[in-house]
């Protein structure tokens, strides 16, 4: 009779989480946020309004919503690990396809399809990260933070790669297409790395899993306590509305304020590195906070970071805004996964993570187009970011009302 698998040590769990974090890098860091670097040059080249430029990320968020709705069924049918890998490959394909069109309609379609694929990756990766955290409950906040912090690797790689590709394609008609193709190659490289954690965390081979744990993962999930969760869900929806305005338009605002290309690259690269560092900064908070306190506190900080560049173009303030934003925004996402892990049974984790993701997507659908529409009017992009900050602060107030669920399981 074979002995049960030995539970992995913390070092191995950290390595698995770091490899898994390439899923967050692909799904958000590259597939979604790299567009902010391309928006100014595409807008100038294709004569877009800010409303249309924002609609590109609205389409991406709409696709993300469709993907989030489909992902729970896909994970039940095929397993989270397979959904992660297939989604990452599809994201790579759709990113590459965006370099072959100049008309708005096909570009909107490509952004939508890339959003669908990125949801597959992000939701499946979040579930695998939650299961990984269950192997070391006292370090679950760190492991979740490492996964979500992977978005920062994608942001920093995009910040360094996109300007170089745009410079290489200077003088080439629609040279921004080169950047799309380069980003697609980055996604493919991330997909290759994901093969290892996907194999290790395959549903029937979770490290250290017992037959009882495996049976619980396969058991039908109980309904989610929607009424008890509404403050956190509402606060997270407004997070989606507020943060995406910053990530879509902050580079365009910096260009309007006269910030040079090198400084913009530094700003975005440091923002990405701050995302990576956030895994360690907020690990303790995510491990301890069982109600909506973490979501409320982080939303409030994010509102401050969003408002700063709307008030002044002073470089130290702008740089502080980017560092604070990067150090906080993906930890807001991680806080919802931590909330699910603290308050729901393991059978409900997939449904809980998907519920937050779906409402997150609703917020992101609203945010870019509304901010773009505001930016096309008096006050420009700066006024749009003021509205984004207000949405984040309202989200913080709502999330503060969230209490730990009465029947929260002990973890």
C-alpha cells in the first residue's frame, strides 16, 4: 500500500506560486494593462477620441465578463489546470491578431476575445492559488500575493518592451503592430512556464492532498451566501470601475503633462515592480483580515494614488502615485480571494472567486468608457481620474460594512 504524498515545504510552495504568477502576468499584466502604453500612439495614428480609446478596454472587460461566466463550468468540465493553459495560449493568439487590423471594429473584437481568454487564465489561476494556500494556511496571504503580484512582472516587461519595439518600428506605417506581436511572444513565453505549476496543481494531484480533500473538491458546492456578501461584492465592483480608469489613461495623461518617454518607461516599470513587492507588503493583512477591512483599506489607498496625478504633474508626486498604485491594486484582488478562502468552504471557492470576478468585470466595463467620455469634455483626463478616485472611495465605504460570515469555516 503506497503512502500518502508528502506535503510540500514552504520553499516549494513559493516556487510553485511564482511560476503560477505568470498566469496573472499574461492575463492582466500583458493582455490588459499593456494597452495603456499603446493607447496614445494608436489614438494619434488612427485619430481616435478618448471615448473610442477607452471603449477598447471596455470591450476587453466585456470579454472578461463572458469568460468569467463560462470559467466555472469549464473548470468543472476540464479542470482548472487545463483551463489555465488553454486560456493562456488563446490570449497569446488574440494579442498577436490585434497587430493585423487598423479598423476599430476588428480591434474591438480582438480586445473582447483577449478578455475572454484572460478571464480563463485569471480565474483558474486564482483557484489554484487558493488551493496552494490551503497547504500552508499561515502563509496563505503570501502565496496568494505572489500569484496576483505576477501581474507586476507583466506590467514591467511591457513597460520595457513596448517602447523599444515602437522605436524599432519608427517610420513604419502602423508600427504599433510590432508591439502587439512582441507582447504576444511574451504571453507565449509565460504560457510555457505555466506548464509546470499546471501539472503540479492538476486537480487530481494537488500537493499534499488527502482523499478527503479530493472528495471535498469534487463534491457539489453549496449556494453562495449572496446577501451576507453584498458589501464586499459592491465594494469590489466599484474597485473595477475606479482602478481601470487609471490603468487605461494614466500614460496618456503623463504624455499630456509633458513627461518624456524615458520617464514614462521608468514610471510604468516601477509601478509593475511595486505590484510584485505588494505580495510581501500586504501578506499579513490578507492572512488576518476575514471581513471587508482589507478591501476597504486598500480601496481607500488606491483612491489617493489615483487622485494625485489629476491634481499635479510634479514628477515626485506622479512617481509616488505610480508606486502607491502598484503596491496596492492587485492586493485588492488578492483580498477578495482571501475573503473567499476565509469565509467559504473549499467546495464554494470556485463559485466565490467567479462571483467576485464577474462583478469586477462589470465595473471594468463601465470604467474606461465613462472616464474616456469625461476626458473628451472640459477638464480632460485629469477630471476623469477624479471620478475614478471617487468610485474607489465609495467602494471602500461599502466594503467596510462587510463582516466575517457567521458560518465561516476554520482554516
